[in-house]
């Protein structure tokens, strides 16, 4: 159900709790060319809809759009209370957002205890009621983001079909189960099966680490589009590089200098908008990911992360990355990305 100017995404920044706040969404939206390329939709972290009636305040951060008009905003809600999920949808449709998404993937014990996130896949009757109510008040785009299952993935096709029958406009699938958390590998074969069975567009998510991964992901799954999360923290230029590849060009090289300059922008914004302390926490989390772009020992990681100011963390990070760059060349230049893990034996598809 597309409204004018809103389209089913092709390239999405994944929702990540504690990460995809308005500052981060804006930052990822700014490309190498300072224009939105490669990325067309950013997602908020989930907004939990509880047993209390939702009010405008809970969406204060979620409804902040990136400045670029061309980038769509998807707001994710997580909850199982039928009326409150409808109320949340009613509040959101009055805002300047493009897509409302329901979280069917959160694997945390807290979500599982509350029967929300991926756990909702085990209660399809409630899920159907929630989605039907939401659909009845959302004239625009409604999507769902699901895991392959909780303890097994055998029902993934059936469940995906039910979601389609409830009237969602597109489905994002992260083909891991709750019990996998983020271990093993995303089994793209499951995504391919889902995309084959459904008539609505399917977006592939999970383990798109390098630009070349995305090409293969789209090729293997036949999906309409892709969504990347953690890889945006290790290399914020990722979407631009995918875009290069999709246009048939060689991805541009990312130097350590480019990476650090870009990261510096983000951290300064966190210092200005929140505090040095908060920015330090964010820098350490993202720094961990950035260090996976080069060989990094535990000691090297510790020496970067033990520092107690953003300046010092930057300094250590710069020293470490620069030494590695001298030996290896630009970030990911050598990443052939042929090392995808084999799916775990618990996956149910036989090939
Ligand atoms: C720190 C973190 C927070 C996340 N928070 C959410 C969330 O709020 N909603 C959601 O649907 N998925 C969430 N996810 C899952 C991601 O959206 C995505 O499905 C997962 O990371 C796999 O994609 P990737 O390999 O591209 O990172 C989170 C993942 C991470 C690492």
C-alpha cells in the first residue's frame, strides 16, 4: 500500500537498539558525495509498546528524520497488546514518517519473557490480531521484520505467508533463530525460499559484511532489496560502496584517514548533543567494529578500549589502523568475501 513518494525500500539501514538513534541515522545517511546514494531507508531502534497506552513522548526520537528528503524513515514498534499497538500506529500515521514496522526478531530474554519480538512468532493468533488492527489504521506502508524462528525454522514459510495475508507491504527476514542470537551465519537459503513463496517484496538481512556480499545476497535470494546493520558500524561507507558495485563500478577505496574523519564527525555530534561520557561509550562500541576491518589482537583491542577520553581512544585507534594500513592497504581492499560460513546443521532445508 504505497503512498505517493513512499516506495518499498531497496537499501536499508537496519534497526539497532542503542545504535540507530537520530544522530546515527543522520550520519549514515551522509554519503561520500554528501548526497544520499546507496541507502534509501533508515530504521529506528525498536520502540516498546507496553501495557500502558502509548503517548507521543515515546516516539520523540523515533520520528526524527534524516535531513535528506530522499531517505525514508521506518519506525519500528515492538509489542503484543492489540489495542495499544493500534493506538501506536494511529499516533505514528499522523507523523512525518514513511513506514511502520513491527519487530518479530528481538532475541533477548526480556523480549522472550514478555512474549514480544521473535517470541511473537510462537503466538500467531495474537500476532494476526495485532497486525490486522494495525493494518486497519495504517493507510501507508506497514512492514514486518522477522527471524527464522525461535528454536527451529521449520515454520518460517507458513508464518511469512500469514504475515503477508495480514496485509503487510513487505517483509524483512533475518534468517537466524532466537537461539542463534548472532552466532553462526545467516542462512540466506531460507531467505531465498521465503522470497520465492511470497508475493510481496522481501528484503534480505543478515551478514552483509562487504559490498560484494550484497551482490551475492541479492543474487542468491532473489530479494527486492537488502538491509545492513552491524556492517555500517565497521565501515560507514558501506552503502556507497554497494552502490558503486550495483552500478557496475569497482567500489571506491576507503582509507583509514577517511574512516577516522567520518567517525570523528559522529563522535563530535554525540559530544555536542549528549555528553563526552556518552560519546566515549559510543566510540568504544563502534571502535570495536572498526577494528574488525584489520587484523587486531586482544591486546591491541584492549589498549584502544582502555582509554578514558574520546581523544585518547581516537589516538590509539588511529595508531593501530595506520600501522595495519601500511601493511595491508585500504580498508577491506583485500576482502574477497568468499569466507561465508556454512549453514548450521539445524537448518531445515535439504539441499
Ligand atoms: C546492537 C544491535 C541492536 C539491534 N536492535 C534491533 C532492533 O531494535 N530491532 C530489530 O528488528 N533488530 C535489531 N537488531 C538486529 C538487526 O536489525 C539485524 O537484523 C542483525 O544485526 C543482522 O543484520 P546484520 O548482519 O546486517 O547486522 C539489532 C542488532 C544489533 C547488533
